[in-house]
């Protein structure tokens, strides 16, 4: 629902109090303003902490084909009660409360205190989500999570075919996972809008993209109302071969430039006519910068979803990082070549309060730099030697550089 702002007698833009509070637009707050067609875009203030990704463990009961654990050399463990208590204390002093998503590089339900911690996060007023592979979602645990007040349960489902699923999620039994989700759905209190809400995440690869229509339909039957399709992040050469975005990062349909012709495409009945489908396919071919239904597709480029959402990531050991990509050092692949990504931590909950870490000058400056996103266009460029690490780029940015990040180009997505 639209809300009205106005310009006062001194020429200052006045934003409704409710929106100003939610987006951290208090006196003295800095935020990025970008010009778009017939509009100005006001980004969330860099001072506003809005979302926390909480890695309660980076261990897992599965060995998935696309998992970072197959290639990394990082320590593993479970978050301690002391570290969680530091977060719990910090949340009491933050207004408005950020949402907390139990996510990261492991399986949250693998942690023995996960249900208790969901309850405690709800007690301090936070909205709480979990993303899970669903294998440990027993009937008893489902009941306890519902009673704890969980807001959203995201489950990962990458195939409708049981054999295809087992090939991706090694150690999981498709039939058991589906039964677990069905039980979770049925155990929720009756309502027109039952809670916890259910979401589905599908990791798209060459080997499973044919499964997507069936998974989406199955997800609807399982009660999901949120759906995210993400590309695979290539931690290995095998996963690099599975990418469905070999050409799309260079497609000028997603870039804004005065040198590229603009094609404004309307809403059409694409589902019923082959001719309209061919027209859309041509529009996406890379010959035009595409506006679809009044929205320019270049808005998916050079925008870090973690910084834009006011997010922070907290690892199981208390380390604080700006995003999931920089939480742990790892190897990935860009343009068919391996790339070394060094972790970047801005503090640790066990030694500094979260508010102090969030407001530290270096971290604020980093968020401002990423908002501006004046990094080298490594995903678009063919890739020089500098793109083989996140240490430095050709525009003289120094560690950590973000020009080769697939999240910032709308290729990889997280809840």
C-alpha cells in the first residue's frame, strides 16, 4: 500500500515515521540515493541492522553434491551457549528487531539446542526462520518448533524424482523428507494463514533443471507459499560444469548503458502462445537492455543482497561477517578458472557486542563501499589474473573485492 511523503517548507524530504523507523532513516543516518526512470530509489540506511544469518553449526548429517564441505579446509563445530547468549543480549537493545534466519554453511536442526534457541529469539521479539534439508524434521521436533513460535521454515528440495534427489543429497531419503514436511504442515494450528509459513528453495543445475516444474507443483501441495530458485555456487570443477549461467552474467539485457538500445516489453499471455514465448526469448537474447512490465532487469546487477537488506552473518564460533560468501575461506570458479576467496570477519561476538561491531567505522565504511559497488566487472569481463582472488581488482580496490560475486549479480539467491 502506497504511503505519502512530502517536501516541507525548507525543501527537505519528509518520510512517514513508520517507514523511517523500519528503514533506519533517523537524523544523521546515511543512505544511498539512486536515480531510476521516473523515480528515486532510497536504499536502507547503512546503519540499520535488519537481518541476521545465524550459523548455529557448520556441520551436517548429509554430503550434498554441491556442498562447500567437499572442498574446504575450515574448522567445524557447534555454537556454544555463551556465544548465543551474547546475541540474545544484543538483540534486547536493538530496535526495530532484526529478523534471524538460522542458516549458514551447515544444517541448523543438527544443533541439539535449536528449538530452545528459536523460543528464546522469539522471546526477545525477533522474527525467526530456519532453512533445513528436512531429514531431521521429526514429528516431535516439528511440534516443538511450532510451539516455539517459528515464523518460517524453508526446506531445500532439488528434485521430485527420488533417485535424482538421492544423487544430489547424498544420505537423504526423499520419501522420508516429504513425509516430514507433510507432518509439519499438518501439525500447524488451523488457520487461513497457518504459521509457521513454509518456503521452498531449489538449487538449479544442468542435471536437475528438468525437475523444477514438478518440484514447484509438489511444493504447493506441501503448503509452501514462498519459492526461491537459485543457481548452484561452484565450489568444485564438477559443480562449475553444472552451471546454468555461463552466458547470462554477460547478457546486456541485464545492464544499463546509454549505448544499449532499450526494449520495453509488456505483460503478455506467455503461457498459452508459442509466438509470445519466442518473442520473450528474443527479448532476453542480449540484443537489448530489457524492461519487463515496467521493471528494468538491470536492477539485479551490482546490488549486494546482504548489504541492501541490512544483513550480517554470525558464524558458529562467534565470528561476524558481512555475507555468507565471506564467512569462510573457500575456492570457487569464475569463467572456468578457480578463484580463491579469503574470509573477511569484522569482529567476534565473544569479544565485542554486536552493536559495537555493526557501528564500527571500518564496517560502516565497507557497507558504504559495497552500496556504491564501484568494483571491477569481473563476472562480465573475461577475467584477468586479479579476478582469481578477492584481494585486489583492476580499479585498485583492495581486499575484500566484490566484483566477481554472483550474489551481487542476481545469479545466486538466499532466503
